[in-house]
C-alpha cells in the first residue's frame, strides 16, 4: 500500500499540470485498502454507465479510427455539430502540453495527449436553398448523366459532355455570370449538335473526355471512339483522327500551342500529337495503366501524368525525359479505384490530385506530398479560381469546400440546398468545375442536369463559404 502512495505522489510531483489540482487525500490505510479493492472490482465488472464514460471521458467526438470514418462519412470526419472537435490526422508534431511526458505509460496521460491533437473548427452547414445561390441550367433535350464539365476560359459559358456522347453549351450574353441570371442553352441556326463518334464503341465503361482551345474556338472531344475536332461557333465537326482501337481516356491542349494535343490512351502511353500536320510527335512510355489525368506547367515546362494505378510521372517538355515518378499515398485496400484528375494551382508549381478516397497537393520537382486528406466516395474535385479552395463532390450528393492552406473543411452543402424538388433521391454530382474568376462552381449530375452554385457572400475567398450571410 505504501508503494501505491509513493507512485501516486511521484506522478503528481512529476506533472506540474496537476499541481494544486490533484492533492492526494489523507486516508487511513484501511479506508485506502477498501477503495483500492472496490476499484479492482469495478475494473473487472464495470457498470454500463462507467463503460461509456471510460470509452469517451471527454465531452466531444474523437475520430479514433481513420479507416472506419472513411467508409462511414464522405469527407473523412465525423459529422459533429458546428464548433465541435475533430482529429487532424496531419498533426505529427507531438503535443506541447505533455511533450515532457510522452514516455509515460499512464493511460490518462496518453488520452490527454489525444485531446491536444484535437482542432476545433466551425463548418458552415448549408441545408436550405436560401442559404446559398443555386441555379439548375435550362434543358431542351433529355440526356444521360454528365461525364465531363468545364467553364470556358472567359467564364461566360459552360460546356458539358453527357454519357450519350452529346455536348451541351450554355452562354451568358452581355450579362453578369451569376446563378441569379439564367444563361441560354446555345445552338447554331443550322440546328447541328456536337455529338461524338461512338459507332464502334462496345465498352460501356469507356471514359469520355474533352478539352477546349485557349481562344474557345475549337473543342477536342471523344467518348471512346475517334477523337473529334468541333467548331464551337457552328458545332461543325472539322476533323476526326486516331483509330478507335485504342480509346482515349484523357486529353489536353498544349497551352503554348493550340495545334498540339497531349493524349492519354487506355494502353498507358502518352501521345504528343500535332493536329495541323496530322502527325504524331512523340510517344511517352512509363505509366503503368490507362492515363486518367494530364496537366502542363508553363512555369516549369513539364507535363504531369496520372494513371489508374495511382502513379504520378513528371516529363520534361521537349526532351521528353521522365524526371520523376511517385505513387499516391493511398491506404492499403483503398487503391482499387482509378484516380480522377490532376490540376495545377495558379503558382504552376503545386498541383492537386483527385482520387475517390484521397485529395492531395503535390510539389512538382520532388513530388513531395505537401497536404492531403483521406475521404471516401469522392466523385470529383477542382481548385477555385484563386487556388485558395477546393470544391469537392461526393456520392451521397454532399458538396464540400476545403481551404487549401490547411485542408480543413469550411462549408458543407447538403443536396436539399441545390437539387430540384423532383430530383430522384439517387441523383448525385458526377463532374465539377470552378469558374475562372468568380467564387462559383458548376456541377454535372447523374440525371443529366447541370447546376451553378455560389455563396450569398460576394467575396472571392474562402470566408464567403464560412457564413450564410450576404454582403
């Protein structure tokens, strides 16, 4: 018994945090022995209420098992009320308050360390239509789910590609690009439609992709068949190229020359193609599976490729040397899904990688993962115009806004705030893109619809999403 007293006194003396707070009571030895015996019995047969208390002795929720939360909650955090706490899984710097005692075996000290790792934030919850501005774009034709979606460089039009190979184009003419103004679904007087060639396409899982030239005059698109070149002014198909034997899964324009295309076919190679000369410039080999993402950095003069095996490759433009390669840091057992996209930030040095269970920012030169968050059921994500935020969509139709600086969620939009009243409960976002200058994004839906969403606050930064007040 004296040994127990000595241990308790040493613990109090060794932890200044407990000074004047845990004065050990003066007890006769018989009374102390009784308390000690009762404690042992309670440990062996604790009442249900004490079990609950021991499992969570602090009045807020812990994210104690990352894997459990990835499957249960679409953005990797428990849905605790605003102002509650969550575990920041990126905190690897130790605990300041208990740093001196990290070698202690005391269970309560270990639990207290976990408390210090908890960060308190407020997530703005948007549940009603009046808490944000949203607009479902007008529809003239019924189409299947939206496979791809993009704003034009000017920001005055939205282009969507449906899974039935049909393109839809909306334009704001001489008016503010806003969810308060309905754009017109645009089509030429000839009545032509831009429809991709799918005559020889037999694989229903073939991915569609498209890219628009910098001057917005030309559209390159494919839905698993030949690659088509369209005029966005007349919707006329100007040319087709590449045999359909190898489906194209990703393509982009070379931003410094609109005549050069970078094509990622399903055989894992990357093709550098000159449209004007109708010739192949170079074939790059080094990825493991089909290409799912391509991005070019004008600052570094490099091409970044992402494949379905979650491998990143960096290629020097012109010399075509593979400078570096790395694999996404996907938890084991969660890398079966294909990566979705790669996108450069405005600094042209860091890029965003989107995977169904993973969002991350990488630095190009060393391929260091600067920031990351693990999630589940991500359908798409994109950077905001200023690269200060990430807009992400999920399979449960939830939309989430992250701050890029710390990867903390600042706003969560429920489907009730933007989906049409007659929409099926199974409708969810399949594609997302951010406006090129405004704090606004558009989503393509699984029912073929397209919605534009923006905060009530007109500011361009992340703080506009942290409140439902207008200004």
